[in-house]
C-alpha cells in the first residue's frame, strides 16, 4: 500500500483508495484467470481416459487387498 502513497492516520485520497482497490481486487482476479489457462489444456474427457484411471486404481487396490465400489 505504500506504493500508492498510503500513510497511517492521514486522510485517504482517491489515488490511495484506487491503489488499495487494485491491490485487493484486480491483482487477485488477474492471478485467478491466469491460473485457469493451464486447466483449459487438462482434459479429463478424452475417450478412454477414465477407463485407464479406473484400471490403475483397480490394480492398486488389488495389491492392497481392497475393492473399488461405485
């Protein structure tokens, strides 16, 4: 907040209020949307993908002696 000129005990100017608003709202929003970009390329709906996951889980559970129930 010091980057926007904030000092404790001083009346806030519109510039300081705008800076706090940007730091509290805009920057986290940008980070959120940038974080979504890699998720767009992570496809779980490829044909056969979930079948492979179920197969690996069944093999793992068989080694442990447990069983998958749906």
